[in-house]
C-alpha cells in the first residue's frame, strides 16, 4: 500500500459505490442493481438522496487532493446521473447502465495509486472542489423539484 493510500481511507467510498451501483446481482446475469436505481424510483427525494450519498466518493477524492480535472469529471458523472434521473422509469434503467459511483470510485483509486502525496491544497483548489461538490447536489435537488412539479402538473 502506498503512503497516499494510507493517508486517504477509501473503504467508505468502496462501500458506497457497491451499495449504490451493485448491491444485488440480477440472477442469471452479471448486471448489478444498487440503491441508487431503487431510491430513484421515489418521486421527490430519491434523486436528491442519491446525489448526497454519491458525494461521499467525491469528498474522499477532495481529501486525496486529486487533480481538479479528475474532480470535474467526477462531478460530470454525478450531474449526468441526476439528469438521467429526471426521466421517470427509463431514467432509473439508464442509471443502472451509467453507474456513476463505480466510475467515480475508479477515478479516485487510479489517482490515489498514481500520485505520491501532494502538497497541502491551495485556497483555489478548496474553492473549486467545493463548487464541484455542490453542483451535482444542486442538480439533484433541482431534478427533484422539477420531478415533483411535473408530477403535480400531470396529476392536476
């Protein structure tokens, strides 16, 4: 194990990725279905809760001080996950195919193994990282609000 891997414990990120994307394997296939797809079925809070839980992996990436470009890619994965969740039913199937948490975990692990310890983060890095963590969360909340509004319009 490298010094960097000891510095940032990614065990929680590994568990989050597994639970969110691959908690149960569909019998007779190699396809995993996780909590992200299931809670996405709950109108209103499902996608927002999924975004919050998925943010744990990004938080660990910030702690590991991965490059800003990698954080941006992780944020884009989560943003795409939130946008896919806007489509009722079909969005949850697309969510199973997209697997944002697994992708983000791979990005995190690759960077943890690739680079030795980096210097402490600059103020610009911290500000950029915070913005990249907030954008997917806001997108998840916006998707939730839009979903509730569309559901309300459809019902009334």
